[in-house]
C-alpha cells in the first residue's frame, strides 16, 4: 500500500491551515457571488434608513449606558471562572501537595481581595 509521506512535518500543518482557511472563505465567496447575481440592487432613502420597519425613530439612538451593570457582569464572570478553577482543586484535595494548597490559597486570597475592592468601590450596589 502506497502512502504519501511529506518531506517536512510542517507541510501537513500548512496543508491543513490552507484547507481551514479555504473552508471558512468558500461560503463567504459563494454568498457574495449569489448576492451580486440574484439580489436586486435598489438603494434608496427607505432602504438605507437605520430602521426599515416603517416607523420613524422617536429620537436619537444614543442612550446613556450605566457602567455599573457592566462592572457587575465582570465581577460575576470573575467569580464564575473561580468556581471552574476550584472544582478540580476540590476533587483532588486529598492528593495535593502543600505547594498546590498554597497556590490555591493565594488564588483565593487574590479573588477575595478583588471582592473587597469591588465592595469598597460600590460596584455591587444597585442604587
């Protein structure tokens, strides 16, 4: 049985990378060709409007965003990821060395420091 053996191990990586790029770009290219061939090009003031629902927008689209919601979400994500990192530690707790326990203690102390900082800044207050 004959097998194709590349001369360089990087040849396989380059071929797979080219295949991945081609697999990603082929649907985009086909969609662009399809839209040029079959989609009607009728630009106008209604088609180019920001909202095409037929209703006029009642004002400016710019609104003031309260950053405290964003900060609250970031704090939630940090402690959500903490739970993911603590699960393997809890499962293997009895077999860990003292160095691993100290590393996890340092990790927890840094997270507690972040929680204390967030409380001092008032990030966790909804008012």
